[in-house]
């Protein structure tokens, strides 16, 4: 691939990423409006036309690795493994 082709691809990539970000922001704004309306109505579930909407509190339990590491550094080290990955960035 030539430098000109690579530059064109990178410009296309940046343009598409901006378009995706804009669409995601618009989708989040719509979701926020729907959630606000559900809160106003005091409901956590609605049927609207063919759509069933739920906005419910979900409780989950997560392992606090930071506290565990602080309290049990030796055990934490035994169960920690190094991983390797590749990160792609365009600045």
C-alpha cells in the first residue's frame, strides 16, 4: 500500500469513527430521554407498540482486586498472570 493510499485509509477511518461517535451520542441522548420519561411515570417496565422497555436496578457482586491485593499481596501475586496484547491507535 502506498503512502497516499494509507493516508486516504486513515482519513476514511477517522471520518467513520467520528460518524460512529456522533451516532452513539445521539442514541444515548434518546435512551436518556426514554429513561427520564420512565422515571417520571414511576415505572421500570413499559410496553410501547411492539417494544418492551425495561429500566430496572440490577445488583451485581464484583471482586475487589485492589483491596485484595492490598490485604493479601503474596496470594495475589501467586494468582496474577501476565498477558500480552496488541493495541492499535491512530493519533
